[in-house]
């Protein structure tokens, strides 16, 4: 999927967002090897993204015993309300800096077909 690069985190991973309101990509960390840079630009001057690696840290999960492994009631962790509200506020600021054609570009799914090589393409 296409996403907007926000910054590089201390761990070396890239912080990107869709924005979620435009193409469904949430605020997430991505390895640099999984990204292809393009020449498209988005104005991010109004966006405030004070996100670090600690923002993505998960709570330590309990190790399950063999008897508990097959129980039907598994609890899925939901995204906290703080993270949901943070996603909305950041998306609003990022979307304000986008033109209509940029929103269409981000909604389109990226794909390569046979004999198309990313290093030969001009993005």
C-alpha cells in the first residue's frame, strides 16, 4: 500500500501513515527495506507527530499453558482510545496538506506486473 513517510524512529524503522481516513493505513512502523521512495511530496508543516518506539510497545502477554491453548475464549487486544484519538488528530493535519489528486494517488493500490522492475521505474 502507499503511505506517507513522517519520520525515522530511533530504532531505524520508518514512521508512516496512510492516512487512515484516506486509504486505511494506520500509523505504523515499517522497515526501510519494505519501502520504495517516490518523488511525490505532501505538506506536513502543520502535522505534530510526537511518536517514539515506546508508543508501539505492547503489554507483556501471559504465556499460556497447554490446557488453556484450546480454550475458545481468546481475548483480542483492542487499540486504546488514546491511540485512536491520536490517529484521528494526526490524520486530520496530514489530510489538510494534501491535494485531491494526491488523495487519489494514495488510494490506488501499488502493484508490479511481469517484467516490471522497480529500479527501472520513475516514481
